[in-house]
């Protein structure tokens, strides 16, 4: 029982970090695209 609970918490932690990483990566990509458009126009 305890092992399952700890595994569930760890899985949620990994999912949280994954979501944060995806959102940060998306923001960085959008910023880079915007900057490229500004500098190339």
C-alpha cells in the first residue's frame, strides 16, 4: 500500500515537471519565432 502511494506521488511529480517543461519550451519557441520575425522584417 505504501509503495503504491509513493509511486503515485512520484508519477504526479514527473507529470507536473513534464507539463512545466513543455509550457516553458513552447514559450521559448514562440519568443524565438517572434524575435526572428522582428529581426528579419
